[in-house]
C-alpha cells in the first residue's frame, strides 16, 4: 500500500518528518511552503509539534508537479487559493499554461539563434591557422568572439 493510501485510511495527524518523507521533500521545504501560504498552517500538538492532515501530502505533491512543469510558487499559490475558496482553477491553469508555452517558444527561438552563432564561431575558428589563434597567454578568442 502506498504511504498516501495508508495515511488516508488512518486519517490521523502527522508530524512534519513523516509528511516530508511521504511527499518526497525536506522538512525545511514544508516550513517554507507554510510561510508562503502554499500550505495551510497545521494544527499544533500539546507539545507544539506541527500536525498535518494526510491531505497535506497530496497538496505538496501537487506543488512539486506544478514546479516541474514550470509554474512558479506564486502561480501555484494562485491555483491553490482558487481551489481553497471553492472555485475551479482550471481556467487559471490553462491561462498560465498558455503563458508558459509562449515563454518556452521564445526561449527556444533564442537558443536556436545562439546555437547558430556558436556553430558559426566554431566553424570559423577551425578554419583559422593555429598561429593566429590567441590561446597562449590570452583568454581564449573562441569564447571571446561569442555574443
């Protein structure tokens, strides 16, 4: 049985260590998510330990997946806030997806242009006579000629 299923079955409150382990993050990450408002403030035990609901693990996994696809923590918080207030976040997710898609295309275009420039610099450098290259005692002209 997966740790999350086990947690959901028992519905008991969990300390920070087991939650971090089940979600695959560090304890400091949980504290950071709390400070940012990504995770609700957990209940506290009589001895002041943080006590999380099993749902916290699912939420943390969602946050990590959102990061993996390129969403910022702020964007992820917007999505979670919508859900927490009973609103469907799908429209916001689609809007953010479109924005990130455009950013990826722009980065790819810049990378392709830079790739062409590097390829040209390498081709030119290989054609030059080794005596005209400035590698002995100077910075490498191959790097310096790159934009």
